[in-house]
């Protein structure tokens, strides 16, 4: 048996995705590097005939702080952990200059993605919203997602897919997504170390096992058949593997990390399964030469599997439509 599908999704968030964990000074090279990462990704995807899903934080559609304030949701999340709120910690302190805009906004890059019509633009929520954190309410999420869909529509983008920030979601939030017309989401790999959990008790144990799993097949290939979601209409396109960025101290085992991914792709192609690879553009913001060399090795293998086993590239939305 041959066939199978390869899905690539990218969580496009700039600084909004790390405001609670990294300072701008510490992470600015990664964020500013996205300005060149996106064009390089688009070029490489064209070269290897790849379709990708870009899940974009709604804030990025804005040109500046003024435009962002004009698009705020009807209610804002009141996280117990105030570090999680971009409304308290970022927007109120934001300057209005070119450098600041490069950290927070990306309308020109979004337009470049849109110009490559084979790709899908999905949502990563409006504000990089955390669905499982204490203090926020489901109604806040509803209005956040509504704002994300509205600002995308101003770019003539009809969004039908979602990637949840930090992969936090539950049935209540999936039902709200469905109510607003979302048809599919990226679920977590089916192993306990990959389940979203705000309980920090076993966090370091999970992180340690996840790191090993990037090099050694501990938890399986995480390739999927066309399985009906437990929810009536919204479809789950589960993640298979996070594409870790290049780490100089681990460069001596890069070939092992690569083989872990390639073997899962081959498994999917031979068994008519779906392999779903994901990462953030800012992961490639530094060490770009090494990161893109690694990615091109993956895409060359995809090309081989495409010819040999009819392994095909598709977006999340296309994958969801093909499930039924």
C-alpha cells in the first residue's frame, strides 16, 4: 500500500508567542530573523511543491498599535497569571517605530503568504490566547476568535482551521470554534508527554522525554489514519513531530534527529497515513543556514516519497476535507 499525506503547519506569532517567557532583548534576533525566514520558506516550498498551513496570530495583521486597538475583542481574558496577558504587559508599553513594529506586526509578510495561493492561512487566535489558563473564560475566547476571523476577512481571507497556542484546548473551546465556522484543528500527538497540561508537576520529566524522543523513537511515529473526530464536525489533524531548531551544542547528532523524522515520513508514505510536521518561523530566526539545510533534507525526502509512493502534500483544511 502507498500514498499518505504530509501536512506542514507553522505557528506564525512573532514576539506575541513568548512574551511571558523571553525578553525582547534576549530573543530579538529570532524575531527579527522572521523577516527573511518567511520569504525563504515560501521559495523552498515552491521549489519542492509543498503546501503549508500558516496559523497566524490575529495581532500580526495590524500595521501598528493604533490599528490593533481598533480591533480589540469585546472582552479580554483576565488571566490569573498576569504575565500571560498581552493587553497588560505589551500593548500598553508599545512604542510606534519601525523596530517595534517588526516585533509585533507583519501585514507585508502575510500578504506575501497570501500571494502564494497554494498555502492556507489559519488562525493562531487573535491574541495568542491560552484556553486552559486560570482566570480566562470561554466567552473571552469566543470574542477573541471572532476578532481573529474579522481582521483576516479584511484581507479577504476565510479561515477554517485553528492551531491553539501552547496546544491548549478542550471540548468547550472546540465547540465554540465550530460555532464560528472552524472546520479543523491541530491536535496533540497521542502520548501523555505531549498532552497540554498547566500542571507543572511533571513538566521537566515530560520535557526530558520529549527531547530524547526527537532523536530516539520512544513514543512511536505518530502518523495517523483518517479517523473521525469525537466531535461531530470539527476534525482533528494531529501533530506528528515538532521540528526543533538547530542547536550548536547538539550539532554532532543532527543526522540522528533527521533520521527520526525521515523514518516517520517513510512509515506514513508506505502505509497510507498522515504525517504532520510543525514549527514556528522564529525557530529559524537564527542559525538560518543550518536550519534551512535541515529542512531541505526533509523536503528532498518528501520529493522521493512523492515519486515512489505517491506521498502528497496538503494543507490542514485539505486534509480535513479528505477525511470524509
